[in-house]
C-alpha cells in the first residue's frame, strides 16, 4: 500500500440490523415445528450442519446413504425457508438498519479515506441499500455505488448460504462450490491485508464462525494493519477475542465503542 492510501474495511454482522433473527426463527418454526431463540437457532443450525457433514462422510463410504439424502433435503428446506422469510421481512421493512448506522459512517469514514470496503456476514440486503443511500444522499456528488460483499452468501441464492459452523471445504460441497467460497474468502482477506483500519460493527466473532476468525487473524498480520475498531454493546468481549487473534507482538490498536455512545472510546491497547 502506498503512503498516500488510507483504506478501511468494515465488517458488519446481524447486530447491525433490527430484528435480524426474527425471520430466521420463523423459518426454523416452519422447518422443524420448533419455537426457539437466537441462541437456540444458532445451536440448532450448527447441529444440523454437523449431521450433514457426518452423513456425507458415511455416504462416501457406502454407509447409510439414505440418511445423507434425508439430511440434505432437510437443510435445503431450511435454507429455502430462511430465504423466503428474509425476503418477506426485507420487503415489509420488518428488518431494517439500526439507527446509528449513518452516525457510524459519518464518524469513521470521514474525509481523507481513499477506499472503503464493506463486507457483511448477513444473508439479507438491508445494509446494502442503506449504506449506498448514506453515501449518495449524505455526500453530494458521490454517486459511485458501494458494493457490499456477502461473505456467507445471499438470501437470493439459498443453496449458497452459509449456516453457522460451515466452512469453505465441506464433505458435501462440490468443487465448484468450494472454489466460489474460496475465492470469496480470498478477496475478503485481500481487502483486510490492504486496509490500515478494520471496523467490526454488529459482529461478535462467535466461536461458531471459526473460519471467519482465522481469516481475520491471517489478514491482520499485514504491516498495513494499524487499528481495529469494535462497535458493539459488548465490545469488551469482542476486544478479547480480537486480542487472541492477533500476534502477541502486534502493535495494532484495539478500540471499543458502544453503538449508542459513539463519543465514548475505550482503548484496549
């Protein structure tokens, strides 16, 4: 990166969207007849992914192929129902950006920034539209669209949506699918490696997202990386996870903000 470049990558999760998990919880109800919570939804989906992974391995050894077929249909139905519920929730504006989104972009993407990259782990497109409105309406003369990279897939292609705990290389993925996800993660890491600042907004770096966490760690080794900003009500928890991902000798600054109190900065190192 040249001396006159000042690049930011913003990684955004479901915490940036109001009621983001409500459609997913309804999809689980449609799929399994189970009432649950956000935590329960994560737990259940990770369990289903584990079963798919296991039965796929067995099927390749000619053991219980029918179980793999049943589990594959079950997860395909779940993804279809999640996609359907998210599309309806987005069109009805049930799910929407949190009120602080514009303030965050105004504060942390000010003048002097050469490049802003936005990556989301969300399946919906609520933030895609909102972020572009901020840049096109809030900044006269700026009409270039900001592309949001959907690292874990998009609701419009349910078959390519990542569920919690999934990774690029799975026993049940085709080579083509692995290549697509591998390219996506490679592009994501390249963005981080050429950024001087990473902003984590509404994302907790959950242990279920091990692949995401390792991608962050590998990218933050870059000498261009100077600062990591966490915007989360529980930024202390996320800051500790960030610290564990960084090299022990890293001099990268870690800053935390509550999204409702953006004037109060907490320096973790």
